[in-house]
C-alpha cells in the first residue's frame, strides 16, 4: 500500500527547534517565561483582540471562559447539535445545561434562525432574566462554533444576543485566521476560544487561548487558570481555580508556528481550490466552499455525497482501505449517550450533513501527488473513476 495520507497533522518548518532549545537553555520549560506573553501578543495582534490568555487546551479555554462569566447550575447555554464534543462538554463541567440547536447547511455553524425560534418559542422573559420554560434554567450564553474553518453568521447571532441579553462565547478552535465580513474571527466576540491542538491550523503541541475586548473578563480568566491565587506570595485563594496554564515549551512552539500562519493559511486555501477543481462535475458530489461574506481557513475540506449517488460510510471505508484518512463529519450530539438528556430542538440540517459529509485530508503539508491520490480514490469510490 502507498504511504498513508493523514487527515490533518502538524507542519513544523520554522523556528520550532530553535525556540524549544531556548526554553531548555534558559530553564524556562514550565508555565512561566517570555514565550507565553509573546505567544499571547502574537495571537491577539493577529486576530485583532486587545487581550489574550494562553491556556492548556481549547477545551480548557471554553471551560474557563464560561466560568469567568459565572456560568453555573442555574444556567443554560445554547450550543450547536452538530459539533465536536469538546464544544459542549465544558458547559456540562460548569453544571450548566447545554441546549442543542441546529446548524446551517452551508456553513455547518449554529443557525441564527434556530436560535431565534428557540428564544421566541421556548423561553420566557422574567425579572431575573430569560428562562428556558421546560428546564427553568436561565439562558445566558450562546456558543456558536466556527466549524471546519468557516465562520458562523456572527452579525445575526450578535443581534439576537443583544436583543435577549445573552453573552456570545465563540468556539473558534478550527478557525484561527478566518475572517467574517473582512474582520478576523476573534476581533469582535465577547470571549473567543482558540485551540492549538496538533490537528489544528497551527499547533503548540497542545494548547488554547481565550481572547476578547473586556479587560475585566480576561483578567478573571487569567486568575482562574492560575488556581485563583489572590495574593502574590502566599497561597491565598478567593475562589475555586484551575491549573489550566500553558507551559512555556508549548508557547515556544506556538510562537514559531505563528510566524508561518499566513503561509499555512495560503496553502490550506490552495488545497481547497485544488480539491474544488478536481472534484467538479461529479454527479451527486459537492464540496463545501466559503460564503461570499466569509474567508475560511479550510481547516478540513468537506465533501457532501448525495445518498442516492454514494454511501458516505462506504466511501470513507474505501478511502481508509487505501491509507487515506477521510473522516465522516461530526455525528450529531443529541443521539449520543452523554447528551441524551440535553434539551434538543430538532436538528434536520445536522442530520442532513451527517448523512452526506466527509472530511478530506487537509494538512498544510499535503503534497500535490497525495491530493491527486485522494481525488482518484474518491472518483473510484463513487464509480466515476
Ligand atoms: C479541537 C476542538 C476543540 C478542543 O480543542 P482542544 O485543544 O483539543 O482541547 C473544541 N472545539 C472544536 C470545534 C475543536 O475542533
């Protein structure tokens, strides 16, 4: 069998080694040292956010963002049903209730229409805020996820949030560098969470970041991730904190990767163009492409296969048999055991996407001949070889 083609792996071709050696030589390997601040500044400046706090993972970023807003057992958070579990688990860590809403078929992101109907039909305005009628919980936060590199329709969601007094926490784990109406994701949300896991657009090995404009909120995030220490020298604490800091070695990797982010994004977009050109005209097959108002990172390219034309599970299997790591899109959460008790408003678009969607190998380092192999394998699998 020819070489395996992974879905999305790190691309390390810059100063990674140099910066890691610097950490070792200066004994700055733990969660302190100049690389952490530098990484925070690089990301904040790139996305256009005034404040940033580096953390140990994207999941930790979402968790601490919600905790910084005091999301707790009396609260509900509006989340997409169609996303990675790590978008929603932090809501449950807080003791809050995730309410699963549908996504848009074209962007794969939380559908503002679904949010609007939910708010109008299933919530009541009470003196202490908006309450979800069935559970009695206060609806305080809406958590759109920018899936596969494509931003959610932020204006529509922000308008609803404003009207109903909700805070917007964005899961931008897959979307570092993406733009919404010409502005980078991260430049406008209340709290925006990134991930630098090994499979993302850039990696710090493992890591995440919370960015935002509200200095008080970001100060609270930093406080919470450092065990909520309330005194500079004594171990005095004023609340329950976490050890969610990013180690300096991870920040060093992240700094080196940031220097190449533009190149990574350019290559990702080139890969997407190449897939689009090579897969054009195959009946029953389409490729998700960015909306006119969006600039996608194309973190993972996604094809949609019409069930009458091809069975997505079989195509995935056929590709895997040739060493090509293609993966079906996220299975909707409402049907999975840990989320069965979550209120679920119906998600026909998420189901629709799951019945059709397949993520294709999209690593920055994907070679043109590998891309050709993926395309030929798809053509064969759908009977168009
Ligand atoms: C990767 C990812 C996360 C979690 O990030 P980690 O750094 O792996 O914890 C959360 N949400 C989405 C949509 C992701 O893709």
